[in-house]
C-alpha cells in the first residue's frame, strides 16, 4: 500500500506520471475535429434547407443557429449530449451547441428543486453574465451608431 501522506509534492508528481497512461492526443484531436466539423456541417445543411424553403440568407443562418441551440439543449436534457461530449471532447464545446449545453447541463442538476427556483434560476447563473454583457454591448453599440449617424 502506498503512503501518499508521507510523500513530498515532487515524489507524488513522479508517482502520478509513472502510473498514469499517456493520453492519445492525436486520436483525441482527430475525433474532436470530426465531431465539431460534423456539428458545423449539420448547421450548414440546416441553413441550406432554410434557404431552399424560401428564407433569406441571413434569416436562414439565424434560424439554423437557433435550431442547433434547441437541439443541443434537447439532447442535453435527454442525457445524450454528455455521452457524445465524453468521447468527442472539445469538438462539442467549440460550436454554439457547447454554449447551449453549458447552460442546460447545470440547470438539469437542480430539477429536483422545481422548475422556477431550481432549473430556471440555475440556468441564469451561467447565462446571465453572457446575456447582460451581450445586450449591454449591443445597446451601447446601437447608441454610438445612432449618434454618429450610421443607425437606421
């Protein structure tokens, strides 16, 4: 039995390095690239579909983004997104779906406390600062554009 309490930090670090297996970095990078790229391809396919259905390019892009956020939130609620993220790593974190997952996942942990005081309240602890900064920045940007005469 190892006695880690009697070890120095350096000895413990050496023991951890000796006992831990190396991470398959190349495999992880390729898998993350493929999953992240796959999510982006789904987004592009959604945008193309919405354009084919008659939407303008900008509206189709916005609708595709909203659809991806909805799907990521739904898959997080169904505990599917976490399983994918466990294998894909950063491939699921970088696209907009990662943001949706980061908002919904903590909220799901508090569903036993109720919808409003549990899930909804916890959702805004993560999303709140992002929303406040985004809305605040857009208001300031809009006011500046209006003042310099570039606002519509």
